[in-house]
C-alpha cells in the first residue's frame, strides 16, 4: 500500500518521532502501536508506514533522535577528554526516558530477535560511531597506542552502561568516569602473562 | 503455611532445582510456575515454598547451580590466567541453556524489579565473587598494580558478556579473550590526560 508522489512532510515526520518517543517513555514497547502513534501525532497510519517498516524501527529512531537532542554535549580539548564526556552524555540520557526505551527494547528483543536487529542497526551502531571516531582520533594524535582495541573498548563501554541500566544500578558521574580509567589506562604491572 | 519438623530432603531439593532449570531452559520465565516445577519434580508445591520464597529466587539458584556444574573449569598456573579461564567458562555457559535463563531474567526484570534483585543476589553476586578472588590474588602476587579497580573490572566483565548475550552476538573464545587484554593491559601511551 505504498503512497507515492507526495512530498515528505518534515513536520509530520518530526511529530511522529516525538509522539513515538512520548508513548514509549510512558508505556514502553508493550503498548506501542502505529495506531496509537498516528492518533497522537495527528497523522494517518499509512503516513507512518511510508517512513518506517516496523514499530521497532520507529522506536529505535525516536530514541536515537532524543539522545542527540536531550543532553547538551560540549566538546573538550582532546579526543580522550571527549571520549570521557561522551560516556557521561550517554549515561545521562540513560538515566531518563531514553533509558526506559532502551531497556524496553532489549527486554522485548529476548522474545523477538528482530527488535534486537533494529535496535543494533537503528540505535546502537550510530551511537557506537561517535565513540569510534574519538578513539581513532586519539590514536592518530598519539594519545592511545596504535594497537589499542577500539572495537572492544566500544563494546565494553556500551555494555557497562547498559548493565547498570538493566540492573537498575546508579549511573552517577563518578562511576561512569571509572570506566575510561579502567579501559584506557590499564594496570598490568609489566609482568608477562602466563 | 510453614511445614516444620520435617527433615530437609537432599533428593527432593536437587530434583526441584533440576526441574526448575529444565523448565526455564525450555520455556523461559514466562511459563515458570511453582505448580509446574512441583509436577515435574514429583513434589508438592508446599515443599518448594519451604525452601524458596519466590520463583525468581528458585530460578536464580537453579541457574547458579547449573553454571558451577555444566562446564569443567581447570585452574591455570596464575591468578591472571585463571581470570581469563573463568571468563571463558562463564561465556561457555552463557552460550547454552544458562544463557537463555539469564537473558529471560534480565528481560523480565525490566517490568519487575524484584526479579533483578533476586538475580543480583542469588546469581550475580556469587559469580562476581569468583572473579574478585582471582583479581585480589593477582594484586597480592604483584601481577596487577595495587590500585587496580577490581570492582569496575568485574562490572565490565559481566557487562560485556551479558551485552553479547542480549544482543545475540557470538561469544566465541577469541572475542572473550580480548576482554582481559583490554581491561588488564591498558593502552594509554604514557601521555598525561587533559
């Protein structure tokens, strides 16, 4: 039932993302339907279908958009410092409504693998890209060794923040700052491993 | 309706844990009831209530017991090597039925905070204790610096393994081994941070 030839309306697009975000933050994924989003945004269901193939895709995009809007991110003087700030920025978002949406998608995804794929592609990959760029910059500027395991550092960073979120543990600034301390500074006292 | 004065039967205790584990692995937490566990273990519901206050507590203990039984753990020559082996051991368990049970508890816990508390106390804390003992040994033997952040290393270790589990990513040996490489060896090239 593709509707072609009509210009994309930025205003309804934004209204749909906002309505989706509000509904998700209120009720989570369980009561999240295109019908309710359409009613709240004042558009027809077919308008939503034109832009999003599934409710998971809409949920992921609304959470990602909120993440980039809801907390002010101020760049610092170096890539490493920016990496630290970016972790605090993600943690701050997870403490609010974005965190509830992400926890809901991860929970739902244990019954429904498609939700996980959509979360990974629509939300996590773009968010990972921000950390990757900073760590590569740090390597290029000699702040990190060239053999630093960038991908594992990114895995561990999101893993640690989501772990706190899912276990309902505090995501306070002092805890979040211990994460880059551990993964960037290292601690083996120069003794060769067995 | 406490039943007192009857001796604890090790055989029914074991049968209940095994039945709980089998049911969880088959259907997850959603269809998990004391009634079904009782029927499968050939005991009465009141027998289960004598030992476990809630289905979450029973689920957590059955997963923990399975984790210590299902994979052979062979200690290595040093605490650091044992830490590496312990991570592989947990990862191997997560690839099987124990992983499905844990993913189910974390998912259920997003609607029901008590499940998270029970998971944290009944499963995660004992599992964390194993890693803590090894890292403290490594510090005592001079393999790790005395200011190594043991608690954050443990947070990050379980977080990373659960992240792979929940995102349905592979928990293969080479990936798991990059985790201690990152958190133990460090990589800052000696440049002071901003």
